[in-house]
């Protein structure tokens, strides 16, 4: 089973989005201390009342989708917790981000892979000609059981990128052509090798940074020669998983070499910094339509309390705050029970959201804060 990883999620307070360092090891502890584990499991570890939070129900699940799911089931969860005398516990924004990191460490936000297909690919793509599972088959080539980057997505991207040229040369010696990999291919291969007897207990580490030095790396490593701006490339990979990005980088390397631009070498910390700059922040913020979000705000009757004259509910549109999946979960957990009671008094039904509605609502709340 994968052990907790460390990840940086986007959360926000104040007038500008701020990056909060979230740690899945803390998230794993919170999953137990907040008593989530009594009803929910992660990859089979925990209760059976609620769904397993390590297993995706949709291939396009996002942080906003998870926030919507938690919102929809919150009244039922609170009722069950009261029946079982489980305290609600404190879930601030940092804690919510840590929980999201824990779910990410269980591949909740990655698209699912198939170990059986991964095993076939390992054979069909002739990986075994160079990579033994538990012992070397070629001098200087470590077996799979000694790979340290399988559970570290940034390290995996760096390792695949850096070793592509040497692997190409080794393949040429045997007149073998290295295959292109789809995101599904890489997901299947990773699920297979991560669950081998010699690798399934390996710990992982996933840390992102603020990306403050990412633009400088983007220039110094030569990315700017083909990609006009980091922001442009960032938009192209918006919403991609790190497995998708690693596969795309693998496929892209020979095209660079053919164009006379040998791929630059990245240390793991450099790849982490670059992909934090290009990917991490925007992935967890998600992308939505503010205009549609405004309609959601009205149709779900959020405006009957938030912004209504004489209401004790805080004004959340134009209040100078920013929102994300983790921050919406934190707000739900801290204020939801009181909201539910007030809504019962007013005869307002508890709102339910699908993932797109939550994404659009977050976009509207953010655009409202920016335009006031």
C-alpha cells in the first residue's frame, strides 16, 4: 500500500491566492483523529459505512468534485456522527489541505490503472530486456525493486526525462525502438510495478513548492526556445495529472533531439520546482465559468443568506477572499451544521452540487472578489 506523500495544495486567504504546504502524513493522522476512518476507508483500510476514498468513482474527479461530494453528503454524515457520539472535530483550511494531500497520495486524483494490463505492457514493450524485476539483467541498470521514484511523481517525471536519451542509445544497440506511452499505458505500468512484492511497501514523497524559481528554470533549461512562455505551457497542461505530464514529456524528448535541442538534465528538486510553477497551483484551483457560477449561486439560494439584508451569514462575494476545493471543505465543516439549522428555519433546502457546479461556483466567488 502506498504510504502518505507530501503535496502542496492551493488554498487561499486574503486578497490574493496563497499557497499552503500540505502534508499527506498529517492528513493520514487527521483521517484517524477526526474519526473519518470509522466510516470511510482508504484503499481498504478503515470503515465500510461510507465509500472508500482511495477509489475513484469517475475518471475526471477533481478537488472541486470531491468538495461537491462532501457537501452533498454532509447532513447525512453529521447525523450519523451524532448517533455514534463522534465529535465533529476542527477542520481548518490547513487540515483540509492535508486531507486532500492524503487522498492524492492514494491516487484519488490520478486516473485508475490496471495491473494486469500493466504486466502485459511490461512484457509487450520489452521493458524486461533491460529492467529486471528483482535483480539486474543488464550491467548498470537497476531492477524495478530498487526504483525510488515510482511513488514520487515529480521524481518519476525527472527520471523518465533524464534517462530517455541513454535508454534510446541502449535500444539502438539491439535495433529496438522505444515506444511512445499514453497516459493510460504509464498508469497501468505504474500500478503493476508498485504492487510487486518487492515494491509495494516502498514509501513515497511528493512535495511541491511555491514555484517562485520556476520561471527562471524554464528559461535556463531552454524550455523558452520552443515554448514561448511558461504561462502558455501551463494553460496547455491545466487539469492534467502528473502521470499524463510524465508520459507527455517522455514522448516529447526525441522530438526535441530531432530539432537539434538536446533535452536538459533536471535534478529532482528542479523538476519539482518547474512543475510546481507550471502545474500544481492551477490543478488544485480547477477551472470554472464565473457566469455559470453566478447562476449556481442564485439557483441554489446561496444568496438568501450570504449577502441578504438582515442575515447573520457572512458576505462571501466581493469580500476579498479566494476559494478552492480544500477551502470549500473547510468552510463546510466549520460552518455547515449552523448553516443547516438556519436553512431549516427558513425552509431552504440543503443545496446539492455536481462537480461542474462546484467548479463554476468557486470561479464565481473568486471573480466576484476580484471585481469588487
